[in-house]
C-alpha cells in the first residue's frame, strides 16, 4: 500500500497513467487439491516470477493480494501498453507448461487478468483503481469463452480492459 500511495501521488503530480492488473490463477483451488499445496506453492512462485519480469521498471510493483491473486502496477503505462503487457503475460503463463490435470488431460495452468488504467486526479484515492481492476477480473472469471483471449472494451478515465485466457 505504501508503494501504491507513493506512485499514485507521483502519477497525479506528473499527470501520468497508472495501470493495475489483477491477476487471478484460474481454478487454483482445484489445482491445489489435485497436486497438493507444495506443488501449488511452486506454481504460484513460477507465475510470480513472470510477473516480476514483466513489471521491471523502478516504479512498477508486484504484490500478492490473495492466495491465488496478484496485483501488478505499471507506472506510466497507457492502456495500449498495459494491454500488450497483459496479453504477453497470458502467453508466458501458458508457455510455462504447468499441467493442470484437475481441468483435463491436456490442460495447462492459466490466468485471468482484470486491467484498469487511470490518470489520478486530485481528490481521488487509489482504492478506485483496485475496485475497477477487480471488477474486470470478475468479468473474466464469469464469462469464460471458447476463445483463447477475450478483451473487454476500453472505457473509463483512461481505460480499463479485461483479458482472459481459458485453460485448454
């Protein structure tokens, strides 16, 4: 929270966008039940390693916010750039090749991502950024489609989107 508050103030001063991605590991409870907690922890560490690589600038930040959910904050990342980073993350997680036998014989670990980009304004607080990105990840989780990547429309102050990769 301290990092978010500091970056929020910086973005407001400089009129720069902040992009927040909420990354949810799909069907993680089933993964944990199928493979055990030790293997589940290893899978989360692999995903976290990808997140750190993709949020590698000085004001970017990655945090675990729930058991199977992470927040990725990109400073000065416009919607198009943040969407590109999110799409890359979807592919990178798939390329880890972590089998998710609880979802089927040829299924792999995947993630759903809720993304929101916003230029902070005076009088606003960063909680709204989390709320909007969180709403988008729930949109992804409840609208699984028969396509690999689903992008929701850009909207809002600077924009928000949701991207979901269905496990195969």
